[in-house]
C-alpha cells in the first residue's frame, strides 16, 4: 500500500507555488495578490487543468488527497478569520457617527434588499435540496452585501492611502459593515442548519453567550498572555493557536461554522501586547501563505465553468449587476446624501464594492452548510473576482490627483533642501 503522505507532499507545494506565482503576476497589473491566488486555485480545478489535462490534474490532486488538503486549507481559513477578528478595532465601531454610520448601513441594507429580491427568483433554480426559502434568501442577501475588510486594507496600503481621509473613512465603514454582516450570516447559517426558527434562535443565543463569555474573560486572557510573553513568544503563539482552534470547535458544537469561533477569539484577543502582535505576525507570515492557498484550491475544485448551461450565464450577469448596483450605489449614494461631493462618494462606493477573500469565505460556508448549490457558488465566485479586480483600477481613475485620495508627500530632507538652495 502506498504511503498516504506522498500525494500530500506533491499537492501542497504545487498549490502553494501556483498561488504565489499568481499573486506576483497580478501585482504587476496593479491588482491585490488575492486575485492571482483565487485565479490560481480556480485554474487548478476542473475549469482549466481538469478540462485540458484531466490526467495531470488527477495526478497532482487525486481524490484521496482532497480530504487532507481540504482540512489543511480550512485550518488556514481559521487562522485567516482569527486575523480578521484581531485586526477589527471594536472601539471604532462604538464611535461611528454621521457619515460613517450612514454609508455602512446603506451599503449593507440596499444590497441586502436587492439581493433578497433576486434570491426569490434564484431559489427555484439554485437552492440546495431541503433548504427553505428564508435561509436561502437571507444567505444570498448577506453574500451580496459583503465588503472585504482585509483586501480593502491591502489595496489602500499598496497605494499609500491607509492614513488619508479616504482610507480611514473607508476602513471605518468596511469594519462596521462587516461586523453587521457576520452577525446576519450567523443567523442565516443557523437557520439553514437547524431547520426551525426556534432551533435557530437557540443557536444564536448560544453563540451570543459564547461571544459574551469571551468578552468577559478578555482581562484574564490578557493577564495569561502577558505572563506567557515573559517566557518567550513561542508560548504565546501556542496559546493563541490553541485558543482559535478551541473556539472554532466550540461554535461548531453550538451549530454554526467553526470560522465564527476563530473570528470571535480574534476579536477577544488583546491587540496591544507586543508578544501578541509578534505571534499574530508569525501566524500571518507562515500559516496563511502555506495553508490558505489550499482553501483556494478547494474553492476552485467546486468552481466549474464548463458545467454552467448557457442560460445560467444570464443569472450570473444579474448577480453581478445587483451586487454592484446595491453595494456601490448604496455606499456612494449615502456618502453623497451626507454632504460629500461626487468624486469622494464614487471613491467610497468603489472601495466598499471590494469583496475579495472575505466573500470566498462566506460562499464556502454557504456551500459547506448546504445552503447553495455548486452552480450558484460558481456564479458568485465570478462576481467576487470581477468586483475585487475592478476596485484598484477604478479607484485610480476616480481619485485622480485629489489630495484627499492621494498619498501624502514624504517629508522633505532638510540636508537635501539646503544643498538644492546652495546650488541655486
């Protein structure tokens, strides 16, 4: 009998290197690396490699290795959700006022309303067997309202905009938007998996109790991590990783996706401790580049363009149109109504329309929970790639040379200034 480890030793480096190559390639086009990583995962699946060279694809990713790579990819997913929770500044959510609150809520509610209307038409064609109309509608509505906070932060950082008025405003809106969307997504998944409204309410109550428990023990967790940090970062890293895994296990036992537990633990972890910051950076620098690409490939294996009948591409166009009109129109319209000019409003709408990896996580949760079918999953992945890829080039065109949307000039070197003055 062949060693079951051998296929993993081939599959993992192929996937990791393909995603790295894809990420670097799209960076040359001004795109965030996640676009190339997503595309690499899709191209390794049945949409390209499985269609052009099924024998090679079967050799690189045999069915026997898929449960192992899927488990490793989901472990990377948990680490990613932990990072999102850790980077989410809850203090900014408590102090949101005026335009930020208006843009966040309108950028969430309008795409949800349009998505719910579209979901009523999608339900007979794309709902999974046994899924009720309400959880399907709620899931599609939430899926069309997501903003990818981490990808948005990466796009702003790449352009040097994270500390500009536009960057800080967009990040505050995205953080508020996504915090509300995750709450609604929890409700949708709980309703789909439990089957009855009473069971869903019980699941939500238990999830809320678990989140409250994490908030209550946060001072104790801080003390524990402070003491662990005195002995070295290795213990802090082990405690954080064990905590995110145990939190994910707890929410799975409650009845919602393990990703919620990892996210909640990240939100509860103290961010101001240097040892925690260093340990989180090690997770991000090692675990995510190695394990998260396996999640992309797991996504790609469920994304098969060749199986979509010609008529379903029309549904794909409708999904894309509703997603853009709802998200861009809601955010830009709210910004305009609160007194901003059209250029600023259009830039805010463009940034809020970025979906990225967060959307893939949401879609993966819906597919694993059995809320949506693989054809609808494929159409929603296409929408995710298009809206994310469009963000950076549209932002460049909209921002122009507006000082509110351009990086601040670096401080002038006094020695260089004196030398230039002397030369004159």
